[in-house]
């Protein structure tokens, strides 16, 4: 447990009701359908490992740094497959894209994609991130102080602009950003409620009840992405593509070092969809939670602003400033501890295996749950409080890297980790220098998790300017 000199005025971050013992099955399923977070009991929170049966399916939860390490790293070969629930929900959109593939297909995709969004590419993308954040600041400055905005929608617009511009380039990104965002929201709404049939353990081959129009919504996104990729290809062939370094260009040039293979047109489209889906809502959710937490913790907000004033003095941040902004980074990390955007990491065992001596049969569902691990009392001091200081380098010594996993861990760790962290710190630094958003008085905030963990009401906030 990290030992932190407890500051005054810590904010106790809201959580949904947590029963002491597990709910009876039907209550569990009813509650889980609305909000996955309501499925987890106090008992589960404190266990390192649990193994139960939900109807015919074995459900195993790993909830200690040791069991998480064993599942995500040690047993990667047997536990790398995403759950049927996740694969069925996302397949019409992502095909066999990196996020939901496994085995050799996954390994090949990973070798092609990881280098394109690797930390050493950030000098290419950081300027685009700051430009988009500055444009958001200009938009905000034009709004009256007393007009509420939905912070989640604001952050979704910002991160969508960033991913569209970095993947497709500024011009194409700007033209198509709104259309792509709308397409993805439509898709999400349709797959919206959790596919409980998979939790109930029905076999993988049975048709699932995806929401109506899911395939149509996926096709609509494909049409836009295909048109963008096609115009990019034509421009390259005609020598008019310009020299803006986009992710799409890097993907088109990428060659798998192990097999010399390159992307097909469909493969490119699938990976563009993966990058948009994986890289847009996660950052938007966690930035929104950060604004909420800052609005409730004046001591933290003041320390953040003091750091930004001292380092930047009113100018825009750049990539080189990142090492000088440890508190800004710590605020974002603490926000992802309390509200990890991917709150549940579900895997399916593809063969009989073991986790630290516990038998895991083929077909079992293995869950790693950052939402629980990040609030486990034996790992965190004051686990439900917002205390960014715990992530300052001097307070992080000795913490297992498997205790804090907002980006997952092991070979399937988020490929866009450096991208997401850079984006979040630069956006926060740009906007928090100028604004100190406040919650609309009387607003109730509830964390709800379906595919990702988001604030239920979209966080109505007032964009107060800093004086
Ligand atoms: C705060 C921001 C982000 C968070 C918290 C986050 C979190 C995660 C998590 C938890 C996973 C693993 C999911 C699982 O195992 O089920 C993941 C996978 C992935 N993420 Fe991120 N992500 C973020 C931003 C991004 C960005 C900006 C990109 C792209 C530019 C990205 C690209 C990916 C990809 C491609 C995968 C699939 C990796 C694989 O399966 O090998 N992510 N992310």
C-alpha cells in the first residue's frame, strides 16, 4: 500500500451501490445489463482470485497484481482471446482487426500497427494534438460563461478531431470527422446493452441478438473509411498526397518484418476503424472524468494550475514540456485509477491452463477488472479518494505495474498508450491554463459501464474562465 501524507480536502469519488455479498443470479444479470459496475460485490473486491459458475460458464476473476500478471503475461497464449461478447459486438465493424483478433492474425497486425503509434512517433502527432486543443479553447472562449456544455460531448469532439487528423491528415480528417463520429455513436447505441447471452454461457456459434441495424451502421462507417482510403491511394499514385505524416500513410508503407506482408485494402480499413474506436472514446471518457474530479477538488485544481503557470506561463505546451509536468500527468493517472475507461478486460480460455496453481478449463471466462483492482483496499491507501500525489514519481516506487492497469498489461497492452498519455497531458495543459470548468449545481454523477466506463449524464458543466 502506498503511504501518502494525506492532504486536506480530498474528494471521495462516487461509486454505484456495491453489495457486501454477490447478488442472487437474476438480480446480478438485471443490474449488470444496465451497469456492469453494479455486478461486483465487496467480497469480490477483496479477493485475489475467485472462481464461480454462472449457469454453464466458469467465470474466473483475477484481482491481485500476481494473478493479473499470471493471466495477462504468463498465460498470454491460452488467455489472449477476447470474450465472445466483445468479439460479437465489434466484429461487424472491425472485421479481424487488431483489437478483436487473436493468434497469428493478431501477432501479425500487432507487428504492423504498434510501431506506427509508438512513443518515438509522438513528435509527428503532438503538434496536431495541441492545435486541436487550442481550437477547443477558442470555441469555449466564444461561449457565454453561464451556458452549460456536456463535457463528455466536448471531449469526444476533441479526441475525434485528433484521431481523424492524425490518421487521415488535417484536410480529410476535418472534412469527415463529424460523419465518422456520428457513425461510431450510432454503432455504439445499437450494440449498447450488454450481451448477457454470452455471460450465460451459450456456445459461441449461436447467433447473438445484436441491436437492430448494427450491420447497417457498420457498413455506413466502412463506406466513409473506404472513400477516405481510396482518395488517399489515388493522391499517392498521382503524387499529390503531400508530405503530411499521417498514420494512414505510415500504415500503407508498413511491412511486417516477420513475413514481409503488407495491408490489404480491407485490412487497412479495419485497422483505421480499430484506431478510431480504441483511441477516441477511451481518451474522451478519461479526460471528462478528470474535469469532473478537478471541479470537486479545489486543492488539486490549484496545484495543477500552479504547475502549468510555472512551466508554461500562458504559452501552449509542446512535447518537450511533458517531463516538466509531472503533476498534470499524475492528475490524469489518478483519474484513470478511479474511473478506468476500460473497466473490465474479458478473456476466454482457448485451452486448459492454470493461474498460479488454480485450474482454468478451456472455455472459461477470465476477467481482469481494473475497476476493482484500482480500488482494492490492500493495494491503495484511501482507495476511493482522489489523490493525484500517489502517482508522483517519489510515491510510485515499489508499486507493482500489475496493480495499476488502465491500459491493460502484457503483450496485449494498449498499442496507443504513448499516444493516449501524450494527448491527455497536452490537452489538459492547454485547456486547464485557461478554464476551470464547474459542475452545474445539483447535478448527480453516476459512473456507468457498458463497453466503456462513462458518466451517465454526460457531465453538464459551466466553462468558467480562470481569472
Ligand atoms: C486514455 C486512453 C486509452 C486507454 C485508457 C486505453 C486502454 C486500452 C486497453 C485497456 C486496451 C486493452 C483492451 C483489452 O485487452 O480488452 C487497449 C487496447 C488497444 N488500444 Fe488503447 N487506450 C487508450 C488510448 C488509445 C489510443 C489513443 C489508441 C490509438 C491511437 C489506442 C489503441 C489501442 C489498440 C490498437 C488496442 C488493441 C491492442 C491489442 O489488442 O493488441 N488506445 N487500450
